[in-house]
């Protein structure tokens, strides 16, 4: 009975808060879940920072299935939340349909471009950040073989892979890169066992630095790499602390900044196309006490030089999503 | 492909096949006794969570294993209660268990650890470490045999050896003991067993309990041996592949070993060579992932041999109408 009371109580609170939350911003996390130690968690951090800075509240929901995307979006819009921020490419088609129905509501989508007058599309130049960590991987590798493990096989993840490959080749033209994708369904974001097995397979093929761009699956990749005594590279959030001394660096993608900015924009959110790259510090590589012993001054110097050149436009890192092809393998 | 690569692929096969084998044998006991069980996935998931959680809190992997087994057996008890005592639909009860486990594990994990439905990473004694078999180091340079022994046979965790030991044990128990004969009879013709004065209910509960035990070991293997902690939905459909393997194995222990090894091998190949190029014709990785299910359908359709399930499978036993 107490269980039932709890449920009813929770439902009542939800209903109340929905009514009281006029013009509060809302955040929708993708299937990986709020605490994936990666992409969605970064969004959560940004929202919490906004909450701490402004003292305002926001609404959030973690999706449990594909079917909830449109439902969650419409529900927030009808409840008067504004702006509504969603993380993940998978919202693209749904938002394209929903956005025109609520012309007074502002939406922000991260990692995808939706062309509508009330939508801000935030995309990151992941290929630039991946280029930098690729250079570091090549310089840290002793075997000359490095690995890449992606999550779901989608153009966005291939963009990571392509930037990484270009970076590796820039630092060591003779390097071999082994690329694997975990799967072709959303389950590929949450299969650490398969991630670990893929890592072991890459290690047995000679890889001694592995870059994981795979959401929750990446946790398994980093674990297997630490177990086998090789280096790994985290993604999205700073994952260096997961295995101190075993994670070379993390390709950070400042989803937190994107969410913070969108929330701060409020109802007057500037819509349109918003690119965060190296120049805007939207992507980068993570340095802290956990990986300081692993990264030599020489590596930092080389990476900083490359970063300056990319920002200045002297090095053009190819974007896989521009033509769905990668010039180097 | 040199010999070392072959060994690595087989090594990966063993790791991937172990949870399938345990779950497959679990299903075998249950289904041989006439209780269909599609809740293998849910039981493994619950066991994975509780073994990871208890191991993380206590720092002892063996306590974790016990907790995992207990959780899995508790779900087995629910399945037994619904389908044996109350004669409910076994498929529905199994589905309910899958949903229950998928939801509960995440909710409890969030409540206990506040890490978004996962357990903290396990370190040191909270994980199963590989066992080095005797003489493995000494013979590792002996070509073929020594290498095979060192790479493939030695260096797995205790649960792997337990899983493989379960195969002859299951065969002996089912086909060479009185209990086994009764268990199989209960799945074929429960009325006959009842006439002989043996409790159908008791035998079926025993079978379901063994099923829970084995699923518990399988779940603990995922969370505390292969990985270092529980992650949401980490079984990723392995319970269903185990069911497919059970049908493929025609409900026999030794066939179960070969079918799970085959499915594990297919996964290992798919992980190692994503798209296989057969001279101009590329086999996509999705095909390799789907192959276990395709093979099962082929078997079920009667193209290769005949898969005959236990005759009383799925039917609750009522003593008197």
C-alpha cells in the first residue's frame, strides 16, 4: 500500500510541478541516460551550473525508449517550458515535425541540424578535437598501432573516427589504425561487455592506445584497456579520472556550455546554426592530475601547435559528415 | 590468419560463450521439467546487478556471487510461484520477469549509488581474477600444444571453468540419476510421474531453482568477471541468444555446449573482422550478429534435423480437473 501511495504522491508532484513550471527551461536526455559519464552527463552538468548560477529551476526527463521522444517533446512544449533543449542526433526527425506546431516555443538540439525558425542547432567540430587526441595517441603509441571503437555506426561517430585517423596520420604517417563499431542499434551505446571484447581484439592486433567514442560502451573499453595495461582515450566528458594513470586524455565536447548557453538565452534564445569548434573551445583535450604523467611536454607542444593552425585555418581537418567519406584510412 | 590469431579468436569465443552456456544450461533444466523460461535475460540482469552491487559494497567477489545467485533464484521463485503453483501462463510470467529486472535494477542502483543506474567500478578482490593453471608459464613456448594450453585453456576466471564443468555434470545428473529421470519425465508426461507417487510440483520447483542458480552465475560472470561493475541493460539480449542456443541444441547438454560455442564463435568473428571480405563479396557485420537467430529458425523449420521440445512444456500440471 505504501508503494501505491508513493506512486500516487510522485504522480501528483509531477502534475503540480508541470503546472507551476511556466517558462522554465527543459532538458531531454537521450537513451544513454543522464549519468552516462559522457555525453548526457555533460549536458546535466551544464544545466546544474545554470541552476546554481541563476537560482532558477528546470525540468528534465530521461528517455527510456525511442517511442517517448515525441511524447516528451510535446509534453514539455504543452506545459509551457521554454526553451526546450535536447541532446542527441536522434531527435532530429522528431523535432522537425514537432517544432512547427509550437512556433512560440524555442528549441535547441545538440549534435544535429534541424532547419526551423524556432530551433537552434548546436553542432560540434568533433573532428577537430579528435584530430588532436589522434596526434596524442600516435605519439604515445609504442607499437605504431592505435585503435578506435565507436558506438552505434552513424555518420556522427564516423566523423569522430575520421578526425582521429587524420590526427594519427599527421603525427605518424606509418601508423596503423584499427577501427571498430560496436553495433548498428541504440543498444550499441550500452554494451560494455562487447566494448571490452572489441578492445581485447584490438590489443591482440597490436593496438596500445584505444579511443572510445561509444557512450556507456566506452566504460567497458576504458576498463578493458586499464586491465590489459594499455592507454585509452575517453570522450565527451573528461573521463581521465575513471582509471587514473591509464587514460591518456579525453576528447572533451563542451555539451555543458551548449546547454548552459541555451538555458541562459531563455525565451529570447537566438535560433539558427551554432558551431562550437576548437576556436570557441567547444571541443578540446582534457589535461588534469590524473593524466599529467602520461603526457609529455613534447606532446602538448605538438598538439597546441596543431590547434593554433586549425584555428587559423592552416590545417583543414576533413569533416566526414560534409561528404560521408573519409580521405584517409 | 596465423595460429596466434586463431587462438585469440578462440579465447574470445570462450569468454563470450560462457554466459550463453550457463544461461542455456539454466534454460535446459527448466524446460526439460516442462517450465518454459523466457525470463533468462531478466534473471541474468538481476544477478549482474546484485553481484556487482554487493561486491562493490563488501569488496568480496564471492559474496557478490552469492548475492547474484540469491537474486536470480528469487526471480526463479516468482516464476515458479506463478507458473507452477498458480498455473499461470509461463511465457507471460517470463516476460514480466524480464521487465521487472530491467526496471528494478536501474531504480535500485540509482537509489543506492546515485551513479545513474550503475554500480561503482570494482577493483581488486571485488572482481574475479584470471586463474593461471599449473605449468602454463612453463609450457607457453612449446609450439601448438603449449601455446594453446597457455592462451586458450589457462588464464580464465573461475566461473568459466565452473561453466564448462557444468556440461558433463548436467549430462550425468539428467541421464544417469534417478532425479534426472524424474525431471525429464515431468517434462514429458507429468501424470505418469504423479501416478508413481513422485511430486510433480516438487521436481518442477527444483528444476526452476537450478535454473536460477545457473542464471545467477551467468549474471555474476558478466558484472564481476568480464566487466568491473553493473551497467544498465548490460545483458544486451544474451538471455534470448541462450534460448535460441537451447533450441539449436535440441534441449541436450552436450549439444548446448557446441551451440553456445558456435554462437560465441560467431560473435568473436564479428568483433574481430567487422565486415568479412570473401573475394569481392562482403559479409556485413549485421549478418553475423543475426546469424544465431537465423540458424535457430532454420533448425525450427526442420531443415536440419528436428527440434522436439519436451512434450509437456508450457503446460501447468493440474492433479485433478
